[in-house]
C-alpha cells in the first residue's frame, strides 16, 4: 500500500511482523521458492545477462500460464459471474491532471533518509518499524525464557500483561507508534529525523548514526510526452489502475446502461518507484493489479463494504489453500478519503502480509475529478429525480502477490515411502500451468505415436504437455515440480486394448482407464466452474 493511503502499515503491534528470527528462518523458504521458480521456468530476474534489474522480474513459460490462469479466475469471478460488473482496459498513460485530482502528485510519497557514511537510502518509517520489531523480539525472548522456567503452568497472557520488563517494552512500542502516528498525520519530517535519532537507530550497513534529513520522495515514475523538448509534458506511469476506472465512470455507466450498485473491473500494470523493493515478487516497481470499483448510493457503502469483504474472502478460500492462511486486518486509521478499509493478509513465507485491500473510498475520487475536470461524474436517479455522486467500494489485489501466495502455499517437499524426495506444487488443478502431461512409457515400440495421437487431440481444449525424454519416474517428478495435476501414460497394454493409465499428482495414485474417458475425467477435474461455483 502506498503512502497516500498509508496509515495502516506502521502501527501494527503484531509481534509476528519483521522479527529478526522470522526473517532468517523464512527467507530460506522464499529463497527456495525463488530458485524453484527459476529452475522450472516460472520467473526469471529481469535482464539477467546484464546482471539484472532489481525488483523487476520476467514470467517464463510456466509462470505466464499460471499468471494468466489466476487473472482469468479473477476476471470471470467478477465480470462473467456478476451481471452488474463490467470490464475495462484503460491506458497506462493518463492526462497528468488525473494524478493531481487523485492526490498522487502531492501525497503519494515515502519518507526517505540517507546514511551519509554508507550512502544507503532507507524509508524512515521502515527503520522505525524494524526498531519496533527488535523490541518485539525482546518480548519474545522473555516469553521463551519464562515458558522454560514455568513449564506446563505457564500462562502467556498473564505473563505479558504483568511482567515489569515486558510491560516496559510494550510501553516503549506504544509510545513509538504514537509518535509515528502524529508525525505522519502532521507530515512533520523534522520530527521524523528526531525520532530516529532519539531511538538511536544506526545504519545496518555502516553502523553509524550519521543521517541526513528526512525528505518526501514521490513514488510515481514520470516521463516526457511530445516530440521536441519545448512542447514536452510530464506524464506519469499509473501507480494504480483505479483512476482509469474513475475517469471513465460516465462513459461506462451510460454506454452499458448501468445503475448503482454496479462495478467496473480492470486488470493491468501499475508502476511505483518503491525504494525498498524486496522479497522477490512481493514488492516490485512494475506489477499488475486486479481492481474493481463498485459504485453505490451514498449511505449504502458500509453494507457493500461488508459484502465485498466476505465475497473476496470466499474467492480466496475457493482455492483450497486453507482458511488459516488468511486473516483480515482492519485499518484503525483509514486514509482521509476512506471511511473504512481493511487488508486480506496472507501467510507468506515471511509472515502474514497484505495480499489484497478492500476500501470504502467514499465519493472522494469522483468528486475530485469532477472539480478539476469540470465534467459531471454523477448518476441521475430517475425514480428520485435527482443526481448524485456515487460512493465507491474498491477491491484491489496484486496479481504478482497472488501468484506468490499460491506458489508459496503450493510448494511442498515430500519424503516418499522409498525415502526419495519429491518437490510438488499442489496448485489448484484449474489454475495449474499445464493440466495434463501425456507420456509414452518408452520412446519406442509405437508408444510415442499413440501418445502423440492423444496429446494432439487434448490440446484443442486444454494446456497439455508431451514428454518422452528420460525414465518415466523422472518425468513424473518434473510434472510434479510444475504442478501438473494429471499424467496420462501410454504403455504396451494401451496398444492392445486402447486403455491408458492416469496418475493424480497429489496422491500419486494411478488408475487404468479407457482412452475414451480421458477427456471427461480431465474436464470434471480441471475446469474453473468448480471454483466459480464455490464463491
Ligand atoms: N487502488 C488501491 C491501491 O492501489 P494498494 O494497497 O496500494 O491500493 C493494492 O495496492 C494491492 O496491489 C496490494 O494489496 C498489493 O497486492 C498490490 N501491490 C501494491 N504495491 C505493490 C508492489 N510494489 N508490488 C507488488 N504488488 C503491489
């Protein structure tokens, strides 16, 4: 989430966040996932042959299939399944006034500070956040020590609320959070630096406290439009897709004859000059958003906000990653234009973090665009004989972040009965990059020809792979590693009786079936209908 709508992220007192311990333990897992993504053609670092570009990534052959399947699932769940939601694909470049009206020119900032010795640049709020995390770690250590001492009878809640040292740590955290809240509300950069000095925060690289002043840094990427410098204008790469929806409100409402409540959905690239872009594809400078703005009658927004919270959680739960992987994080201090906001957080390898935002954005955006453009952005209600600016409930999820959530939950290392290891991606079958692999048991005796025949027929309807190289066991492992839910194996018996074996990825169970049943069995198991029905 951007600083424009930032008040949420710094004030969490969740001890799970950013502790040194959790970072160390979990980065191994994220590293494994990153390595797996590269080895199996899901994601590569951008322009690697030139040593890469930080926080930019390219989706490889399996990655692009998985990403497209996620966005198809989102799009269908929004546009195809709801008669009152329509789609849009707005341009990335927009009139610069768009970003003035939306507040991004003036307030889409991160507070930055440089260390004069290491010349490294940091987000001031992240430095303070990390400092708070260290205090949480001290609390954790006290808890671990006491648990060892008291054994079974240990009452953690009582200990945390009564132990003098823990109380002192908790008070410290509260006081820092309060100071930070005021600093951000007042945009007081001098006090921000003073907070960092008062907390004796040193640069993790140089170890010194030789800090510059804190400055605001706008996160939008800008470029020039125009052929010669004299008539060039500064334009921005959009930092969110939502504004393309707001400026098209009247076009879409009138051309689609929509009346509130109705929604506009869009999937597209967004760009933010994140200073601290890290944790693989979790925070990137170029990323993709899937956003839906739902326009409602003023006064009805809270009911729709609750509706979309539940509906979005159902969408996530339909994927079967387990309800414990998700939680809501309600914003106690929603941004100035919102009257309610929450995140759906997901348990990534580095802890629970924001996956999706649901915001009740009031009439802030439409009113701001109406004022600056001078064009009416209203709905005329013929029954009431009056026009009004609708209120908006927004659902906004990062496609790349959803990709990481899916992949990190699906990635499993298993030890099999014969003590061998397999890596398997237990992806929901409907989203897997390939739905089936067709494998001749041996690359001879007419088996490849028979397998090719099946493969050629299947690929009209589904993404299928054909693989004849290496021993069959190794080919199964390869398909497990990319999450292919089914393997069809053609063996010598297939030539005699037109049967094949079908192997299921998760159970590894194999069954002999008539060739004529393949299509039906696959269709029953891999189509999106099941997922869409359970939302
Ligand atoms: N229109 C509202 C909006 O843009 P946001 O919380 O800033 O709200 C929405 O972004 C979602 O976009 C986030 O929940 C996250 O999934 C994704 N997102 C935001 N910044 C991102 C980044 N730098 N890299 C990857 N995904 C990002």
